[in-house]
C-alpha cells in the first residue's frame, strides 16, 4: 500500500506526465500518436505495434495516416485570428489540406462552436469523411466581420500506419484482465490524458505484486484501435475474463 508521501509523489509524477502530453496533437494515427507512446515508453517498457493503412481489420480498414504542421484563419490584414499553434483544438481533426480565400458565408460552413459554452473551443473530428474545418469560441465567432478570410491547413493524408502500445503483467493465471485507454484525443485532460497517465502509473505499480490474473494494458486509438487489436488477437480472446476502458 502507498502511504501519504508515496501518494503525493505519484500525484506529482502523474501531473508532470499529463503536462508533457497535453501539447501533443494526437489523432487516430500519425506522429502525435508516436510521440505520445514515446512519452509512455519513458516510464513503462511498452511494446509498440504499427499496422499499415488499408489493412483489413474485422469489417473495417486501417485509415490513411494523418499529420498536420500548421493551420490558421487570417483576416484581411493577414493577422491570424485562429491559430493551430496556439491550440491544436482549433482544427477539425483529420482535416484535408486547404489553402484558399473564402467569404464569411463559406467560412461559417466550416466553423464549429458551442453556443452554450461561449468561451470554449470544441473538439471536432472528421475521421471517415474528407472535409476541413476550424473550431473556435462562440464569443469570437459572433464577432467575425463580413469580409474575406484566408484559410490554410497544412496537413497530409497518406498511406502510413496505425500505431498502438501494449504492456503485459503476468499473473499466476493466464486468464487476463484487459485495461485499455485511448491515445487519440489531443489537448483534452479528462478525455483522455487522465486515462493514459493513470494506466501508465497503474501498470508500473502492479508489477510489484504477485497477481492472480494476468493484466494487459492497451494504449490505443478509439474504436479503430480496439478493432485493430481484436483482429490481431482473435486466438487469445477467450483468455479475457474482465475488461475496463
């Protein structure tokens, strides 16, 4: 059992890890996922797997790999009024590349807000349909002037890989408890940095005990990551007796 000083130290390590992970632009695939798993690997010796774009996984396919370098909306004076460099939530995740000048009317078709949370930047994805978009606080959105805007998203959607991490703690029994956490969400603490951090700390902690069940930790993209892992581990599924996301 942990005493109070151990708990405080663990809390500090968890906060530090979350702080390191928070700026990374994660998605279903891409360098942000790899960077995230590298941070986990600094603390826990995970096995990292990559599955190529187009691979059949059950009745799905691994999607193209998405990466992004920059994105912004600029006003007529060239000033960035929405900037990916300030928050990766400003861009709809999996947006296709775009570089054009648009009217306010067209821009509004590609901007997402939460009216009931006027100062909050929403998190929006377009994983499986080719589109582009930006997210901003509704308060800022209401103040947009009727003029022309430059919209730029420097992203790529190319053949690549879906990447996930795995860590196994052997127990007395080969029957398993499966614990999974998502690694695809960007700068969001409760969904799902808290899961990554807690799973990492829990895995390290449980190594110190003689366990009845074996425990498998998965660090995976939501939905498609679980489907991919299941498709690669069909013969072992009967070992799983309990699970928790």
